[in-house]
């Protein structure tokens, strides 16, 4: 087992001996694992060359070759080419973050005005069939599992809606057994009664399944590729359908083919080389935009966070300075794309970055199952499921709204009218 990955692995004394044996064999013997580049039965294959373009660019990217002159040249251009973007992601750009921030702020105001969108996520189930070694939901982690009933889902959504929130992101663990597409679709239909804009962050599905979810009321789909490096991806995703790298990569395109209005992209920074993952994330969105110019695309930039039973997980060499550089580079390269900064980051960082380049923030966040009422009403106990990861910014919707206003921004809850 690769020594640098050892801090991620979780051993649980409560696992049955056979399960522990299988878990350890998955960790230590790569020949025991399925081919992560081969599709499993039932997975739709679409004809698309975007994977190849992104992988080639990522493989060829040598960020140490870029100089201060390359960065200055990139900042002087009216529009940002792929080559300019590579320079802005390089170590040579670190001394130019202030200049990047000024340019990013101007572009953000030109395209989005002085607004910042506020939404909240709701996790409706944390059962998972995957063994992803960094995730609190992974199938070998000893956590409290829960799946909300439709009555509980409606109750949670009403609690959230009563705060004034108008956009919600529905999340599940990646288990077709416990959270099948029909269950998710029914949850979306409930959400449509309370919210004007609905996103989902679930396991990747086929085009016709995305079409069904869109008909239920989903507006956009978020998928984290986690890392775009297939070799590293293999060492982190040891079991389950999530292990199939190319099927996950094409999820956003299948969602757009299924009629979704928008799609969001992200790598989980800290899993692999963050500069190459940032390049790949932005190029993934860039090439899809060229192919589907009508689609509303957005980027996220989450960093690793501690999870239940493992507080050692961290984003390694991705500090706030590096994160700021990436986000500013995203804005300069893709000025028309939304940028979401999650509650994984501190309130201070999110307040600052929202003035520069972020266009969307979450509030009233819980990554646990069934505890929004506890969060809003101050309860301590309840029938809830454990969270996926620890958050850093726990501000309520009211507090976030007030802080954004006091920072000179105009909070927006929704800008869609359905007729």
C-alpha cells in the first residue's frame, strides 16, 4: 500500500472478519480490484472525445516551465487562452495573486454584477456501495446509516423553506439499492413544492435516467470527479460503481443529453496534484461549453476535510493561498461560469472570495441525514445519520444573508421564473 495514502484508511473492529479480510485485500492487492477503466454492466457509453482532450492536456502540463513573463503576458490579454490559464495555475503566478484577484473581480462584476446566490444542501440518505478511502460515507466506515422516508423528506424541506431559502441541492450516498432513481425522483417532486431551483448530487446515471429526474423537476446536476488522474483515482476508489473513472467523467454530458439545464464540475483538491486537477476541471467545463453552448455550467473548488472516524484527512499542500489562486484563475479563464465555494471553507475566506470571484455560497449546511430541524431549532438529539465530512462554516441562512449584505453584495435566492 502506498505510504502517502495510509492516513486515509479506516479500520473498524465491528466489521465481520470476512468483511475485514475483503477490505484489507482491496487495499493491499490491486489485482483483486476490477479494472477502473472498464464499464460495468448497465453503464451507458456515449461517443465523446472530451475525455481524451482533457487527459492529454493534463498529462502534457508541466507547470514548472512557466515564468513570471508568462504570467504577466496572460494577465495582459483581454481574453484568456488555455496556455494563459496554465500559466495562471503555475507556481510562477503565486506572486501575482493580487493582480489576478483584481482582474477576477472586474470580470465577475461584468458578468454577474454584485450578486451572490445562496442555497443549501440536503442529504436524504448516507448508504453507499463504494469504498472510497477518503469519504465518511464509504461502505466500510462504521457510521450511523439513515435513509429519510418521504414524510421525513417533506418535513425537512419545509423546515428549510420556512427560513426563506429558494434553492436546494439534494444529495445521497452512492447506493442504487437504498437510493434508487425512483426514490430520488420522488424526493425531487416533493422539493418542487417548496423550492424554485433544484440540483442533485448523486451517483452518475444513464441519459434516460437523467431525463426522468429532469422531468421530476431537477434543474442541474453536480458531479465531483474527485481526481482527474486515472492512476491515482484507482488507488482511492477500491470498490463499487464509482470505481469506473470514464463513466463518472461523462456524467455531466449525459445529464445535458437528458435535458438538464445545467451541470457543475469539481475535483476534490488534496487527493492528487492540485494544479493538474484544477486544469482538468476547468477544461472539462470549457470543452462541454463549446459542445453545448446553451448549458449553464459552474465550477466548485472543494478541499479535503476530516470525516467520521478519521480526523487526519486534510488537503495537504492546498492552502487558502493556493485555493485563491485557483479560483481567480478559473474566473479569468471562464468569466461566464458560476463558481461555488462550499462550507468546507472558513467564513472569513468565503466572505472575501465572494467579493472577488465566487458567485454562489451554501448556508445552513448539514452533511448529516435528517438534522436540518435540529440545526434550525437548536435540538441536540434525534434520529439522524452521520455526516459525510466536517464543515468549517456553519452559518445559518439568516446570518449568511446578513454577512453578504454587510460585505456590499446583493444576496440572490433565485432568478428563474417558471411559466
